[in-house]
């Protein structure tokens, strides 16, 4: 696929709407004309602003980023790499005490992102709001991420003014921005990344891979459960015998709820029977003695009050009350008298009661409980355990069949996934090769090799990107033979192709232009500009061909030993690109050449869109 056809394909995907607009962005004055929907920037995430205070040699720097394709230029040593270092730090990268500007007490880096609330997760990614919720962060469509470092070397991270962990910051950062440096080029050597890239471009991530992974997880969960059941069965064999013995002991005891309280009360009554009899006889004598008993005395007192009331009616109430007391006490005396005969000491019954309590107390102590009810609960639990044994041989055999069924279903799903991957490799290889040839690698060859491996979380395929940049050399793993510049172009090609298939975060290209120039540089710039049709792309470059492609152009420079950055207008862009073409002595010819580069980019945009 040529760059022109790639651009046409991108355009064709977005021709559902056209609109008359007049725009001035990044120094480009555009006449009113018809642009298709692709030019209406609709990225779901975008870096809006970066503010740096007291980081390295930067005292204070603020950058307001535009949408689309942003380019940063500047002389070597101006501070471009420091800006990238600050951006990497605020997104969770390493931040050391030496990062603090000399003499400063605290370094602060703050990045502001605009995030579309409606953004849905892609592939295995969760929705953006769900990600915020899982990380215990407050979601805001204008999210501010801040990283601080004090002079003691301690750093802190905040998202929307709420403190967060470095791990959470890194996870969120991966969804918001992709900082592509020489270090990031190493990803292409990673087989896991190669497989993920293949799946994205092949479209298998949408249905086949999730379907396989769901089945694979079911299989592995069932397999793990089976293994645990078998281990428990073997491990608990002796324990089960012991539980059965304990249960039998409890069942023989024939315990009943409330039994202990009744037995303890009966024991108390029986063990004090003689004392009770003595007290009852004493009470009976005090009440019923013919001469000095309470009943006799109350009778006499009541009779006296009755006679007094005959003489004086005022004593009538007292007479009635004393008569009532006499009647009540006499009734008590009669009951006490009758109780004397019912009290008996039965040592045999007491012995049986105490033996029963000893049995209960012994069981409670043995099982470390304090009531019959607790013993009955244990009895019920053990009975249920033995009667409903989930680790029984029958249950294990059932699980073995289930595991085997899930394994076969996983193999079937993995086979479908492999076939879809294999079917797509030739088309993807051709696209990669065509784009790399336009990037100056005329003799490049590329093959995506798939080898069968054991079932794992990604299927049954082991992927290997085979590469050769020289017609005389055979295909070998890209990790073994590709140079840094070649890998940079391969990564750019893959990122461009991924941008067609997946929703990528803001991407920052640093040193992507290593080892290229001329027409290849121009085509590299076109690729990044096309990517910027649906996402924000930020590129640090030393090449005028790439800088001229930018929608927004920034110049990084030194100002009073400080790093400063300017957003360039039309005239300033011409001057900057002319200087990149000719060096410090800018000539009129260089200016004219710079104007031609910028105008060529505008014409290409008009023709393309």
C-alpha cells in the first residue's frame, strides 16, 4: 500500500460528512474550502497543556498544545529532551533528586488532558471512566496530572488534585499518552508486543481473541479447582476419619437444646435437698407454733383490731387488713407444712445428673465451646460436611470430565484464532513492506512467522517478526539484525497501521527521524500527519521536511540560560525551517525553499482532503 493509497483509505473512511470551514492553525492560513470529516479533529484524548517548574535546567515553562500534528524543533542542547523527560516523569516515569533544578526547593510538572467521557474501551481496555473508578480517581473531562519532587528526593503524584500511587499513575498514563523514544523502539523486539500488534491489525482482538480468552479462563479455573479438590481429598482423608469419630461421639451424647440449664438447676436442687428441708421445717415451726407462731399471733392481733373497730369504726380498715394478712400467712403456713413431706434426698438421681453434666462439660472443653447449642452447631456442620463432600470421588470425576470438555473447546477457539491470524499475515506483511520501501528501505522484506505452542492466555501461536533490509541477506528475527534507524522506521510504520485499527492515545515521537533525510523524511512526515487525522501526534524533529508537515509548530530555544518555547506564526515558521535547511546563516534561497516545503504540505492537504 502506497502512502497515497493509505491516505485515500483514511479519507474514504471519513467521507460521510463535509463542511465549509476557514481555519488558521499552527501558522497555516487556510482558504475557505471543502474538507471532509477526517480533517475535523475528533481525538478522544489530547494533551492540552504542559507546565514545568524547576525541572533540570528549566525554571518555568508552559506549553499549550494544539490538536493534530504538533512539531517541536530547536538546536541541540536547547532543552527538547528535557521537556520530554519532564513529560515522561509526570506520566509516572523515574524521577530522581537530581531532576530538581539547582537551588530550587520543589519541582512541579503538570499535564492537562482533555478526555472524551463517551470513550469506550478498545480490545482488552476498559472504558476510560471505569479505569478512573478502578484506580480510585475522580474522573474529569479535563484531567490534570501533577508530579512533585522536593529537595529531600521525595516525589508525590496527583490526579485532579487527589493523591495517587505511582503504579496507578503509570497505568492511567499508558491510556493517555505514548512517548515513543529510542527506548520504545525496543518494543518491536518483544514477541508479546509483536503478537498484540498482529492481533490489532488482523482484527482478531474484537471477537476471536476475547472469545478464546474467556474459554481459556474457564478451562484454567476448572483445572485449578480440580487440582485443589484432589489435593484436599488426599490431604483430608485422615482428617475426615477424625471428623467422623468426633461426630459419632456427639451423636451418641444425644444432646438437646436447653438441656444444660435444666440439668444445672436440677443438680443445685438435689445437692441442697437436706439444707432445704431444714429451712422449710424451721419456717413451718415459726409459722405454726401453737403459742408463739406467726399464724397464732396474727390471729390474735386481727381479733383485737376487730373488737376495737366495734368501739371505734376508725379501726375498721386496719381490722380488715390484719385479717387479710392472717389469711395469707395461714395459707403460706399450710403450703410450707405440706412441702416438708415432699422434700427428699435422692443420691442416685444426683449422681445421674452430675454424670450427664460431666459429659456435657467434657465435650464443651474438648471442642472449645461453652454451650450445648454450640456443640449441636458443630454436629450439624460436620454432618453436612460428611454428607455433602465436594471432594468426593464422584465430584472429582465430574470435574475431570468438565475440564476435558473445556480444554477441547479452548483448543477449538485457539484454532479459529490461529487461522484468522495466519490468514491476515500476508496482507499485513505487504502493507508493511510497501510503506517501508517508501521510507527508503528499497530491498526490505518482512514476514510474520507463526509457530504452534502450548495453549496460553493469547492462544497457541508464537509470533516472530522476520526481517531483512538487504537483498543479499536472508530473513532473520528483527531483534537480531535491524539497526536503530531501521527499527525506528518499522515502529513508525506499525504505529501508522495501528492507528487505522485502534484508538491510540496521544503519541509523542522523539528521535524518530534518526538516519533519514530528503524524500524519506518528507514521507515520514506525511505518515505522522496522516496519523494526526484521528489522534494527536507530537514530534520532536531536526528535519525541515518533517517540521513543514506540522499543523502547529513550536521552537525550543535558550533564553538567558533558561529553556523557552515559542509557538510560531507563519513568518516565524519560514525562518525556523530555513535555518534548519541552511544553518545559522539563513539565506533568501533557504527562506524560499522553506516556503516551498510549507506550501507543498498545504497543497497536498488540499489535494488529499
